[in-house]
C-alpha cells in the first residue's frame, strides 16, 4: 500500500503569537525507506550523523547545493506536498471567524461567501497595525487568544475592552461587533467548548486534501514519535475513523471527501526511517524559506532557489493577500459554512478554514 511520510515544524499549540516561530507547516512525501536511503547516500555520501536533520545540515554552506539537489529529486520524481501558514495571520482569521462572523450570521449574511473572511483577515493583518496602532492591535490578538483558551467571563470582558480601547471606528465592519455591541453570539462562539487556536487541524486538512488527490488508491501515513506529532496523530485517526459519505468544495483546486482513502496512521522512530527524515528536510527548508522571505531570519538556503523547485500544486500556503479579486475568484462557490458546521459537529474543531 502506498505510504506518505509526514513531518511538521513550528507547532506551538494554542499560542500562535510565539515570536520565535512565526510559521507552522508540514510536508508529506510518498517514498519508500529504500528509495529514501538511496537518495540520502547519493546526496550525502559522507554523512556521519545517525539521521538526516535539516536544521543541522543547513548551517553549513557546503551542504546547501546538496540540500537543494536532494529536494529537486524528491519534487521531480515523487509525490510531495508542503503546507506553510503564517500563524499570526491564522490567528487573525480565527478572530474574524469567531469574533465577527457570528454577528453577520445572526443577521442572515453568509460571511464566508467567496472567501470574504479571508479578505477581511488579510486586510486586518496587513493594515491593522497602521490604523489601530501596533500595540493596540497586538493587545486584541493576545486578548482573543487568551479568551479562546480560558473561556471565562473575565477573559471575554478583557477582549471586548481591548477592542474598545482601539480606534475601532476606523474599521467598524470587523471590530464593531465586539466594540459596539459586545455581540453575545460572538462571545458565545469564542466560549464554545472545543474551540481553540491550535493550528494542527488546519495543517492536516490541507495536507489530506492533496494526499487524497495524489494517492492512486488506499494509502497510509507514517510520522515520527515526537510529542508535537501526537496531536496530528490523534486527528488523523479521527479522520480515518469517520465513515460518513460526504464531500465539500474548499477552493477552485481543492475538495474534501469522506470516507478518506487514508486507512492507517502509524508512528515510527525517525532514526529508523530515512523517508521520515526526508520529510523533515522538506518542511525544514520551507519554514526557513518563509522566515527569510519575511525578513525574520537570515542564512540557510537561498529562498528563491527553494521555491523554484516547487510546482504550484506541490506547495500550499496561508499568508495574507490584498489581491481581493483573486481571493474572490479562487474561493468562489466554496462550501465554507457547510464545512465548518460539519467539522464542528463531527470533529474536535479549532480554526475555521475554507
């Protein structure tokens, strides 16, 4: 049976404001351990370490060409997909989904139509610090994250106060529901049990949507035994166990259909799995590239060289964009509201993704 090996990077649980890890993501590669071991030996014949680790290798400029060549082989000859998200943008998107959308839903407006939630979240992420002030905007995000985690009346009150303390009238469409009305439907959504700011589900949903397309038939997933991947493991098992027949359109190029072709998920020791080590290389390079492009880090592989290796269908990203017409076209006709309701009813659900 076909097997995708996956690895993740940047996972910080509910804390999406972690300044040291701005980006989170995961990679999936359909490759056997035998082929993986062969590629590692070809590209790193003098490797002495017990396993291939991207972070260690990328520190030495002498390894850069080998790392690029290895990824080029993987992306050319094997089924691969990499997902990266800007966690700060994702937190803003969650704010829009829980602290704004219920207000419009209560008034009969489909806020998810043609990706309006993504457009508003992008505008807030990129312009909020300017028209609200950086400190005030940061206070809103911190208060929102805290309110989702604690769900206490005090935390909800603090969130409303944080929004009201800003120049919210500069953007009443997004901040008015809390600032002007302290909308009970929004506060109720934030306090709903199970709602959280953990990004694992959103990462997996995106990876699965591509693996389901790439797989020729039933397939399985293997990943490392790390503590971070335990959350991913449990979510994958819940997806596998879900046997209701249903399909949702997510974007113009992605859909999600149950039951999945995915039939099994197992944990392995990465030291004994060359294929899992290659997944580490892929996601490590992608996260490093995202940090370099954002100006948060320097060094490592050339970002343009890394991105040039990917075909469009091999790389999924969630970053803010003010090309609103493109976003509208890309998400036109999606079933975002239906998917959210379905996930809320059938899975532990955190971030709302369309």
